[in-house]
C-alpha cells in the first residue's frame, strides 16, 4: 500500500469485514433465510472490494435475466473472482474446492451457508455431488456456479465438461462469464500478498440453451478465452517454471497452446519414468 493512511483504512475495513460483518453473514446463514443471506453476501463483497480499492468493470449485464436460474460458468483466477461475480443480479450458490472447507473462517461460513465441496479428482463421484447441490440450489431459486477450468493455473488450462453436462441434465441455460484480473488482487497460492488498487474485468456472454450446450462446448470455451485475451487486465498465464508443475493435481492444457501441451506431457513422462 502506498501510504500509512491506506494501511489504516485497510485495517479498519478488515476489522469490520471479519468482525461484525462476518458475524452477520454467519447469522444469516444459520437463519435459513436465503434472500437475506444473499443480500448480506452482496453487501460483504461490496465492502471487501472497497477495502481493497478494487475497480470492477462489468459488461453484458443486459444478457442476464434475474428471474432465471443458470449454470454460471466463469473463468477462474482466484478468490477475488467472487467479488466480481457478486455483481451479477442473481442469487448464487457455489461449488468450492473441498480444502477450502478446512479454512477457519471461510470453511465455517461455507458449511453454514450451504455451498458445496467438490474434488475434481473424484471424477464421476464429484459430478454426482455437484448435480445434487445444483438441483437443491435451483429449487431455492438460485443459480449455481461451476468454474469449468477447475483450477486457477491460468488461461491455458482446458475446461472440464462438468458445467456443460450439468446444464444439459438440469435443463438450465449456461451463462458464460469472462473474468480477468483476479490474480492481480491476490495470487494465492503463488503469493501471500494482497494487492490494493487493482482492477478486474467481467463480461457476460450470451446464455446458451441447455439443449445446445453439449454441441457447442468447445466453441464456448474458445470464445470465452478469446474475449479474455482481448480484455484489460489480461488473463493470468500458466508458466510451469514459475508456478510449478502441480503434479498430483488433475488438469489438462488447452490444445490451442500446443507448446505448453508438449512441455506438460514431456514432464509427466519424465516423472513417470
């Protein structure tokens, strides 16, 4: 942060966000009043963005029908993505990496508020748990968020098809959301630093009917990534020499990045040998 004044401001905001406002969130979560909970979540994220002096530029909001329940499929760069997604005029339920449920404050809130843990390494079992959680969310009038990349490695990470199959199975339209800039705010786990005064870009693309989504899944992925590469801030890029190879984690590289596909394949062959 640039000044002592900014440090004091951040300290005061943090005390409020993780003190009274956090207690208010957990109280709303335990009350069973989902409308009040989502209002409180939007207020919390608004104050969190203000605390970080974060600018969120939004485009395509006219494409969102607030009365519809979507399978929301955003690009993913980090925790700050939630601050941007809260600008959507929708009540959102999330699938979140199961290790986040072990975090002290975040995990307690995720459990209390009914968001669902998922491990993409569990394959079909993970998909079945997402289907159950999404169906519950739709019955409550909520939209369900699935990050199709399943990781925050970078734009080169290939999509999993779970979000597309979920849309087709439940009959809910897919809402593609292009997000960039989240990694500039907090690049966890690559850096412990929270960066103030950053900006993010959110762009909503045309919803896709559930009857069409499986036929055009690849086209949706390509369009989302093309839009991201044209955005400011630019998307995060995966560099294994800088970020590590993430051995043991399930991810694949988009075939549109053949050099990185080759490097990852060669690395995996070398450790297998």
